[in-house]
């Protein structure tokens, strides 16, 4: 039988990594494997964190930091700090309050929550809890169905649109397959229409190329979508500089460097390794954010030093959600923010603008 949810944070939870055992004790093995699995042999999943560990801070001292803060502006919006909650599907799988608990924690900690297309809570309900919500869009097989979701997000007051472009097909997650993952009844992606059966394939056609991928978006769809909404559009899932430049041509408002948490294709580079080339490619045209591998305030600092404007976290806050609901998520965000403030102060950085590559002893290129 699963352990009861925490109503207070135990003394031994002092970093976001400490939530793992508490989360696992409260989740079914199937749900835990779904949360923690990566694609293939999970090399990219591991590298997302290992690459941060290989980077070293230079250790600057004696900086004047009185009056310092972590505030930033992005897409015309003001934020208290650069730690955002990334999109994670099916959050009622992890806690009965699901996305509502995460949205409440985001409000309390003054941060953004990016709401997944695969949420188990209506997007309008979450908007009633927190005003700083962005909507993550999975392409819905065509322009009309995709635009329908965008219009709902606009009407509900969402402040940005995040289009995920690196998961037109689900990754081959062997750990998840071995666990026999399926979404338990009555959980479902409540904001989506029931999936339609794919049209039958002709002889010799591929179920991948001619079936599933026939409904996937292409660059022309991104060009079109940007023109359909007044919301700032960020594109999530960019690793290659060439794709970053193409996204800028499409008129996106921002780019999120992401490998989908290592869940779609294995042996991709760690996001922190891919970040500098993407930042260089866009040359300041749009802000670049980073998603993947962040577990400590030093990781946030390193990402900002290499050009990210903010970072998204996923598994860390969902582990906290699994253990303690909204309380856990709020504690996880606060912990990371405090860690960031401490490393900033001890590195002589009073504001986020003071954090640059000169703060690093090593970079991804050596």
C-alpha cells in the first residue's frame, strides 16, 4: 500500500533530489517508471545531468551584491525568478490534485507553469487558480484541431504558447514498455478530443512514415500558427542551430532548448551542451530557454551563464508533487531559487544580467 502524502516537509528533504525516494514510495511501480524512463538505453537522460556536473564555476569573489535580485522580463511579462514549471502530462497519475496542485504552487512561488496538452485537468480550471500560465501545444493532426486548442488557451487568459516540435512520435522507452504502462481509468487527457483512427494504409506504405508522420507538423505549419495568434509563441525541442535559425524565420518569440527530458530519441546531446550553439545562432533575436537536467541552483546559474534566460524543470517538481502535492512543488521551487540566490551572491552577481560565460571555469566545448 502506498505511503500517505506528506503534510509537512521532512528535515531530510533539503534538495530537490531528496524527493525521489518519497515519490517512489507513493507511486505505483508503473507510474514511477513512466515518470523516470528515458528513450532507448537512457544515455541522453543521464547526460542531461552529467553534463552539468562536468561544468565548473570559476569562483569569482568580493563582488558587490547589495540590492541583488533574480527578477527578469520575458515576452513582455515580469517574473520573480527564472525557474519555470515545464509541461508534464497526466499529473493526476502522480497526485489526486494533479495539475491544480502544481498551478497553486506556481502561483505561491511567483512562477510560470507550462500546462501540457495532455493535462488531466481542464485548462480553464487551472487558469482560475493562476494567471501566469503558458499552454504547451502538441500538434493535433491538423490545423483546425490545433487552432481550436489555441483559441481555448487565449480565451482562458494564458499568456504564451509553447509548441513542442520534437515528439511527433512517442519515444521508444524500454523501461516504460517493460512496466506495461497504461493510463489508469478514469484518467485521460481531458482537453483533447478522442483520438481518431488513422486511415488504412495502402500496400507497401509505412505505418510510421505514411501513417503517424502524415499528421505531424512541418515548418509551414509553424509559420502559419505564429500568424494565427496574438500570444507569444515559443518553440520547444530545438537542439540544432540550423533549426533555431529557421524558427526565428518563422517569427517565434522564443526558443526552448530541449531533448524532451531524454524521452524521445536516445544519444542526443545534453541540453546544456546544445545551448551555446543555439544561443549563438539566434544572436539575440529571441530569448532562449533551457529545459532538461536542472537539479541544483548551480545548474540554473550555469545555464544562465551560457545564455539561457530561464530554465524549465520537470521530473524534480513532479517528484515533489508525488510526495507532498502543492506543498512539495512550492518547496522544490523555493529550494532551487534559494540555491540560485546563494551561488549568485557568492559569485558576485547581483542580478541575472551579471551572469555570463566569464563565470565558468569550463564550458561544453572545453
